């Protein structure tokens, strides 16, 4: 991360990630064009470009939507999440090529402005079959543009993580608009059952993946913590927490990461200030709790990012009773120092 | 995610699961049974062998073609340049005057290229013959040629 608003250098991992994306996209377009020309040699360059970019953008969008829940279900997918925004910007660029070439191809020969033509050429809003599907695609493209334009951390800091995240949740609206754009557009004209099947399968796949991830998190959140002593809630036994790692605990309102580090226990809010990553799924590196998503770091004893960074999260009061860990669910203000609870030989 | 964002996320997914499947299903059900006609098939034109009258300007070339016994006539029209109007109609008029209501419509021209129009004449066409390029939208004569 960068503390100043300057372009962030391309590290090796980013270069590899982006090279794979670029290579995959070019390979897809070439393969698509090749197979299409094999079955339809009369296809023009414009048609090949419009169709290959449309299917590629749709595929990329489904991959992007799958990364989040896949990471919640299995940590091995985390490397994909690290540069998900690069994939998002690539998807927007590919979708833009589709949108711009389609507008030129289908609206460029008229005597009105291309954009005006897109907006007024079809007004059959009362018909589902003849619905102006191009407007749905245009609306989705505008959302994707807004997301790509604000994808840099500059906007994340200026808009605040909460507003930024809300803005970027519009990806779901864009996804739905694109599904309808395809169903009410090319599917109505081509009547290709394979296209319909693939679209339905994609929708079911993404939905099931999100529901599975939600169910997994709900199981953790819904664990009943009946034990309560003097306002403290029972978390677990000391032995249940591995060194340099955490146990995520749901207080009834928020998730808390209870870390074990150098024979002491610390509790901080589970949500990273950067993009809401689960801090409790990270590890302690160089004395700092490290977010598994993008590597943002926090000191366990006060929830503050080490200088010069200024992010900070809430800390919580812990206590040990025998070998059991207990937490006060009321958080301290963000960045409040809280000495770790020493693990005694008896508790160990 | 924080609690409020988690709640928002959950609401979004409730909405997606409830609204999108019926919409997808509905759009699948309204797919028409009949295949749309995408191709415009034009019967191949047989070009008549003899050019009887020919003429033209920098914008077009017009040839009146016929067979050996002059029983079938055809207008070969070559548009050398793009029309300044969306489309125009070619009329054939016998004599030097032009009345759209009385003249014979040969055909419609649009872009640059070669057009062939059958003519109604079944006997030898006699001079003078006038061909008029008429902009029917603005109701004005764009060009003409006399044979």
C-alpha cells in the first residue's frame, strides 16, 4: 500500500498476475475467432470482435463474482483476490470494446448522434421480446466504468472504505443488467439453447457459491455462547488458538479476532480498514497482524497500523479463567492500547 | 465486512435470488418460435447482351440494354458517387417533360454501385427518352439524362 497518493509500483506478483490475464484474454479472443470462422466463414471482423469481447467480458465477470465466496470457502483462492481489481478493470475494458464497437456497428450510419440513437431507437418498453436490451447493456457499462474509475486506493481513502464498498456492491446490479441484456438481446434473435443453458448455469453457479459461503459464515456467527461471567463471554480454550494465529468470535454484533502471540492473547475487530478483509484469517508477520486479502497490517496490542500508516481498528478486553478465554463484547475506541493477557503455565 | 455492509450484502442476495430467476425464465419463455429472417435473397440478374443507348455524367452512367429482337429492355445504372440523399427513384419518361404521376418507375438507388432494373417496354424504345433521378422525400429532381 502507498501512504502518498502516487502510482504504486508493479511488483513481481502483479506483473505475473496481469501477464496471465492479458495472455488468457488474447488466447480466448483468438480461439473464439478461429472456431467461429470454422463454422461461419462469412463472419466479419466487426462481428467477431463484438461477439468475442461480449462473451469474454461475461466470463470475466463471473470469475470476479466467484473469487470472493471461493476465498471464504477455501483459502487457497486468496492469491486470486489479491489483485481482483486488475481483473475488474480488464473486464471493463473488454466490455467497453464490445459496447463501443456495437454502437458504431448498429448506430453509426444514422443521421443522429450514436448515443442519442442508442437511447431513442427502440422504445418498446412494454414488450419483453422486443425490449430495448441495449439500454440495459449501456447502464451496466456505466456502472462498470464508475467502478473501474474508482478502483484505485486513492478513491478508497477519499470516499471511505464503507462508501467505496457500497459503491462497488453495484457490481451485482451490473451483473443482473448484463444477464438481462443477453437474455433479451442476442438470445431472442439467435434462439441458441446452448447460450441459454450457459447463462443459466453461470447464474446458478455464482448464486450457489455465495449461498454456501454465507452458510459457512452463519454457522460461525450462530454458535451459541451461553456462558457469561460479569459481562464477559466465553470464547474458547487457550489450546484452541495456535501461535501467531487467531480464532474468530462473534459477539452478537461484530466479529472479533482473538490472536495468540508470544504467550499472550489479544483481541481486535475482525474487519480490515482497507477493504473489509477478515483479519482473523490472517497471521502475525513481523509482530503485526496481517490481513490475508491485501497485506494491510495492525499491531495486536493497539489495533493500529505501524507508522507511517494511520489505519486503526477497535480492541477488546480479554481475561483468562483457568485455561478458558473470555471477552468483553463492548469494544474500546479504535486504536486503544490494550496489554495482552499473559498465558500462564497453568493455562497453557 | 462490517455488520451493516453484511446486512446490505444479504439483502442484495435475497433480492437477486427472488427477482432474477423469474425474469430469466420469463425472457426464455418469450423467445419466438419462428426463426427471424436475417437474409435478404435477391434473384440473380441476367444482364441483357446489347447496350442500345448509353450516357452519363460524373455522378452516374446509364445504359439502356436489350436483347437482339428488342422485346426485353433493361436499365443498367452505375452510381459512381454516394448520393447526397438517403435514397432516390429513377423514372423513365418518354419525351422531354417529366410528370412523376405519368412516368414509369425504373427502380430505387441508394449507395454507390451497379443496379439493374427491368423496363416495361416490349418493343423498340424510341427517342427521345428521359431518365430522371428523383428525391421522393423532398419531392425534387436531383439529376436527369436525355437519350
